C-alpha cells in the first residue's frame, strides 16, 4: 500500500519522459519539452478515494439501469471514478470525448444518454463540457461530478465537485456491495464506434475482464512479448507496432506497477523494422527487473494461477528458440 504511483499529466504538447529513481519504491518522470504536472498517489490513497466515491455512488442508487457515464478523456480522476463504480457492482461507460467536444448537434451523445439512462455523469472539467451537458439536460436527470472546478467557476444545480464526493466513506456498505460482485456482474458498457449508425452498448462482465487478464499474461509466456518475460514473475501486457514501423511499444504490468515503453524516431521517419516485441519488450524487462528489486510481488487479480509455472516458461522459451 506504500508503493508510489507517479503519474504525469499534461494538457498540451509533446514530451519525452525519462524514468529516474527518487526513492526506495518510487520512480519519478522527468519531462522534457513541456511543463508537466506530477501527481503522486499510493495504492493505499487510491483505495481510500475509491471507497469514498463508491459510497457516494451507493447513496445515489446507481445501478445497471442507472450506470455511471464518463464523458471526458483519460486521467487519474477518470480512473478513480470508474474503478469506484466497478468496485461496488455499478457499470461504467466511458464515452468518446469527441461526442462532447467536437460534435455540433450532439445527436449521438443524446442517443447514448437515452440508451444508457445514466444515474451520474463524470467530466474532468466543467468549461469544455458545458455545451454538451446543456444539450443532454432534457434527457438527463442525474448528478454531474466535476473532477476539477476552475477558479471562479460556480457549479450549477445537480453538479458536485469530486472533492465533495470524496468527503466521506461508508466502508461497511462498500464492503458489502463488493462482496456481492460475481463473474457475471456487468463491469462496463463499451460503445461501438458509431461509424455506420448509432453506437451500440456492448456488455463487459467481470468474467470477461478476467479472461482479458489471462490473454494479456499469455502475451509474455507464449506470444509476441516473450522478450519481456521475467522468469518466475507474474506479468502481462500488450505489444504494438504502427504502420511502416514508425512506432513500437510495449505496455505491461505486474500487480505492483504498470509501465509503458515507446521507441521510435521523433521526426516521424520509419525505424529499421522494429516491433513492440523486440527492443521495447527488452527495455521493459530490464527496467521492471530493476524496479522490482526487494519488492514483494503480488498476484495479478483475476488469474486462477497468478504466478507463472517455471516449467511453462522453460517450454515456451525452448519453442521460441526454434522459431
């Protein structure tokens, strides 16, 4: 619970980041090229916030029929509110920000609100989403959670700041709701692209998310990321390679830490056919091996056998050597 998550967020610009040790269990990110805002959050602090947000969600009676909808981009607060909803068996549905920020008629956003009937909506900031919220107001009767209230901003009726949401936590109620979650509990409503019509809501259950964990673990054992594998350690991830080999990356995780490695040329020229399973995976392996020294490895949730069998690893490496 004391392991530090050092998360960097920035609004505009491109930057390269360099990981540097800043403590026994902490890695910082040094940004070059833009001013960045560094937020440090421990797993324990994240759990405290999740339980507080989950308490508010239970108090408001959110459910499968009244899920939580997220209009805004990825971010720390987005992750916290989404995890809080799933933590107590309430589905969350992340909506493409383009429906709120780029649309002129908000037709698809209105359709989604009618389809999902959300009990609450989360936005990271009020100003960028004000027009979208006004457009759906006739169809939405729930509460709006605002992640960050700007200087001089006043929240309207039915709006609440995330800080106010996190003011109290009923941990006994949260624990009871968490205990009621099963494999078929709906975790998310993921929307199709809507490129050929109105978006469709696809159910993602807790069982499906666990199956995804298994698939991502196999990427390191028998798949394209074998060079990232740390023998005897439980890890998972996904490789990626863009067109013409311009970008190669590997994003992987243990139960302790998530790390992404990107390699490519900063002038948009192709690499020499580098793939995510080559140098990025090897770099991730060396970095994570160093970071995890003297750290108790925890099991990845959702895996029946969270620690990889050394015999399976040996067999996979033997097969890889002959391919």
